[in-house]
């Protein structure tokens, strides 16, 4: 057996190069084979020695020895490219594993912790390379792994690498099966990124040593900002953990026992790149002075400049009672030492800038010092308590349980606790594009090709909407259209037509009157009328979906949900008013484009809100600007200050909850905090324990969850509407997405939802994906809480309708006429 190549396939299929034999992919074969030549390029490879050689790496004053690289190749099928990398690994004497599926790749990676992973990104029909990369990055041990994407050679223009970087790839490799090209790539990776990561791992070891050192150690930046002190330093000086980090050295109290010019002497020495050593009095936190033998070493880094200062301090046993003679000895010794201690640190110095300076990513210093702080924190986040409990349980658990708990901890430590993992991209491109378009903030492309929304003029009430109007003045035709507005089957499109695309003002007047909003806010109906008019005027009637009819539809759904018994038990009058106002304003001034589009385009709003919840932040902020700018429409002007703050906070929270990036977080919190406890109570004896039910429904935290869930369900309730209304809404949102795709292509921006191309899109497929991924679970949870059998029946009917169209391979909203 040739052991140099060390090539095996982790899903128990042996990799063979050269001509395929009939049983070359037989699962029964489990031994590895040595390559005799390379069919991909015709270059023969010399047999490698079985001897394992260690690579020596110089890291400052440290000498590091590294085993041969461990490489994991993830290719769904054997082809010339995978062969090329296999042969290149053998030529470079790297240890190489091959995986065919994401599952086997993850399993192999968790077992061997490879230095380098190369993933085939060319054929998304086999598996989602970016999802696999994200899964690997979720593993703690992947921090120092280099992951490379093999991409297709571009047919036309060069694509952005930002999607790959966001997924966790370090770099890409444009497909080239030539063995020497693959070999050169591996060598560059080994001597570049892989070696840099190897040094960073060594940096972690250094900081571990610093943490355990009994000597007090302090590291400062070139500007003399304290960036690290070890536990021994904090203990000796009496500071709590983390109190000194980030402070300039001049902010730390100084002892009066030092000579007046001593600090100036020290600074002049170390700024010249010289090491200073001598006796120095430091002031402890309690005010006592402590005599120390101090050595300060400048560390030369990038550009040959001083980047850090490392100070090592050893306390002297003088009981802080030194007399003037000892102080004189101190000053003399310092002067003598500084003159003879000049040490050029340019060679063999450790540049710790990458691990300690402000602004560095993944700072080892912060990680180690903060971990020590976390364990002594008295104020713990709930997730910290959970992790500590699991850590404690691991100590007395058998190995299989401990390993399982390790996996649990890895999951808990990720920030994406509530986002489910998608299948492969080609398996359901509609779902993938919907998630990409609705649940991300775009990929910032630095092309200079920026799409800027023009700054709008100050918002005001248009003159044609200032005509007097009250509930009693509503024209009979419009009033008749709204007669059944308390029914779920209410037709918002009839009202849209009757009001000439001004449904929000009329429906708002009726619903707000039904809920007594004017009485609660102590505001005249004329003020509410003016407010509704100006809010509606700032919805864009040119948008096919995000216009005032959508706002009116969400207001109607919100009012309907507020009348449900469980919701009424949970919420107070101020919550109901907040929900109705939030529904009315939740999409005000929506430009008809998604957050991803605005971020990619570098819009003014995206810049203002730092690419985070851009539209939702704008809707909430603008709503309050419009409302409070003019007394004529300020519905809040007569309520008490504290009540206004509570109401404002609730409105903002509900509007921000409509942002889709936290969709699964909101739904899961609602299920775990409300649905499950209520279900447990019912199983343990019905609803007899009214106090327990009431405590679940009315706790402040759960009321917030109910309000978030309510407006989220109202906002995307279209699939639960009667079929004709559902179809109309589906057509409108599709048209808005089509228009966005058209504009992205015109502006040469990334197309965030490629399936929404008006020439190729299957609207039934997009609706099926939306219902499957976003709607079903959420409305199951909401129905379990609020009891909505009619909505669930509509949802079932509509899903079957879209499925029927899709099975007939139809892309349109409706079947063709018979």
C-alpha cells in the first residue's frame, strides 16, 4: 500500500485515479491505493516516501514544527478537477481525504480537523457549497482552517467574491485541472494562508502561557493604550477583571514615590526601540504603592515600527516602606540599566498586532482574557448559565455523553440559533432566493455602481387630502363596502377600488373607532383623520404590493386577531392601540425594493441604518417624524409622557419585528415561551389552573412575543386569505420582485432573487416555497394560540391550488381558460 498519498473517501468509497475499473466505486473496497500516474494532465508522479516529515516554521523567537498538511477534498463526483487536486496532494506529500456528500464531509472534518478544505462550488445541483462552508465555520475547531471554493471559469463578466467570503471561504480557485496548477495552488496556500493560521494557533498557546504566568504582564499598543493584562497583574494591582482594558496608560493612577522625571525617562527610552528595566513604584487600586522590578520591551511590527510594548513586573518585598536612599538607588539603577539595555528588537521580535491591537478580528488576547472574566461574572445571560450547566455536567458524564454535549455547546455558541439549515440550492431555488432576498441584508459590492434614492422633500399632507372627513361623512358606497370589515373574508380590493386607492384612511377611521383609539389617546377624530391621511399619502401608490392597500390589509388582519379571546386575555388596551398604529405605519414610504437591494445599491437609507433592518427602521422613524412634526396630525400630543414612551416603544418593537432576518427567532421564542407551557398546562388537567394560564399570557416578556407574532402573521397573511384575494396578492408581490430583478440587471447590481425573472419565474413554485418555509409553522403556532380554523382552511386550499398549477407545469397565477 502506498502510504504517501494517504487518500481515502470518507463515505467509505475508495478513490481511484487512472482508468476506471468496473468496481472502482464499489463500497466493499476500503483500502487506499497509490497513484501511478496522472490521467488529468499526463504528468507522471514519482512515488512518495512513507516517512512523515515535520515542517519547521519560525514564529518570532519560537520554532514551530508542523505535521504534513491535512487536506479534505469535497467533490460530489470524480472528475479531472478532483483528480488534479488528489495528485497535487500526493506530489506535495499532503495527507488527503475525499468526501462525496456534505454529511460525510462534516463527519470527516469533525474527526480530523483538516488544515485545508477544498469544496467544489461548480455544480450546485449536487450540494450547496456555501451552506457546507457555513456548517464547517460553525464548528469551533474551524477557526484556523483555510477553506477554498473551486468555481467555474466565468463565461462573461467576473462575479463578486463577497458571497463566498460571507459564507466563510478564505479564497476561491477558478477551475483548472492541470496538476501543476493544482500543485502550485496548494503550495501557495501552504506558505500563505495555512501558515498564517498555524502561527495564529501558536499565538493562542502564547496567550494561554501569559494567562498562567505568575508574573504580572501588561501589553500596550503603540499609543500606550492597555490592551491586555494577565490575571496575575490584576491580582497584584487589585483591579477587577477587565477594568484596565482599553484605558490609556496616563489614565491609570501613578504613585508619588517615583522621581518626577522617571516616566519621561522611560518613554524616551522605549520610543527609541530600546528595552527599559529598573525599579518602579506602581499604584494599586486601593491607593497603596507597590515597588516592582519592571522590564518594558518594545515590539517591532509591520513597517519596522513599534506596534506594542510588553511590560513584565515583579513585586519586591519592601513592604512599601522604602526610604529616600532606596529611592535614590532606584533612580540610579534605572539610569544605568536604560543606558546599557539597548536591544534591537527588529529581528526575532513577535509582532502581536494581529492578536492584540484594537480593530483586529478574532483577537486571541480578548478571547483568553474575556474567558477568564466570563467565569467570574455575577450577572450572567441565560445562555451563559445554560452553557455553564452543560460544562459542569460534562465533567461527570461518560465519553459518548460528553461528546454529544460538545456538539450541543457548538450549536449553542453560534449566533444563528433560530435559523434552520436549508437543503441544497438547486433542490429548491425558490426557497433559497426567498431566504436570500428576505432574510439577508445584501452583499456589499464595492463597484462604485451605487443606486441612490433621491432625498424626499419634507413629508406633508397633500392639499387634495385635506378635505373634511369623519366617520359620519364616509360616502354610502364606501361605507357599504366596509360593512363586513370585521370578517376575515373582507375584500380589501373592493375597498381599494371604491376609495380610488385610498383604503387606509377609510378603513383606519372605522377600525380605530371600533377600538376606541381616539378615546384612549384623548385626541379629536379630526386629528386622527389628518394623521391617517398623511400616513397614507406617504405610501407609494406606484408600488404593486407595498402600497396603502397592503397597509390597510395588515391593519384589517391585526384588528381581526385582536378580537380573538386568547389575544384579548394577553394584551392591555395600550397594546391594542400600539398594534393598530404599528400595522398602519409598518411599511410607510416603502420604495418597493428589499433590504438586500438597498444594501447592494448603497442607498442613502442603507448607509443611514448601517445595512441593518434598513426599511423597518425607516418606517418606524418616519412614522414618528410625520406624526410629531405637525400638531394637526399629532395623535400623541395629549397623552402623558410615560404612557407615550411605553406606546412608542411598543410600536417600534412591532414594526421592527416585521423584518424577516429574525423570523425564526420570533416564532421559536413564541412556541417555546407560550405555546409549549400552555400545552403542558392543558395536558395536566385542562384549563383549571387559571392563574398559571394568566401568568403565561400576561407576563411582560410574553406580551411582547404575542404582539410581535400578531403583526408578523398579519403582515404575511396573504396565503391564509380567501383564494381570489390570495391569488391577487401573489400576483402583486411577484410583479414587485420582477421589477426589482429588472432594475438590478439594469444597474449591474447583484440579483438577490434570480428566480424572480419575469421571463422564467414559476409563481406557483414561489408561493409553495414561501408557504412551506415561512408560513406553515408560524400559522400552526398562531392558530394553536388564537384558534383560527378558517385561516388554516384557506391556507390548505391555497396550497393545494398552487400545487395543482405546479404539477401541471404552469408558471402563471391562474390556469388557462378552457
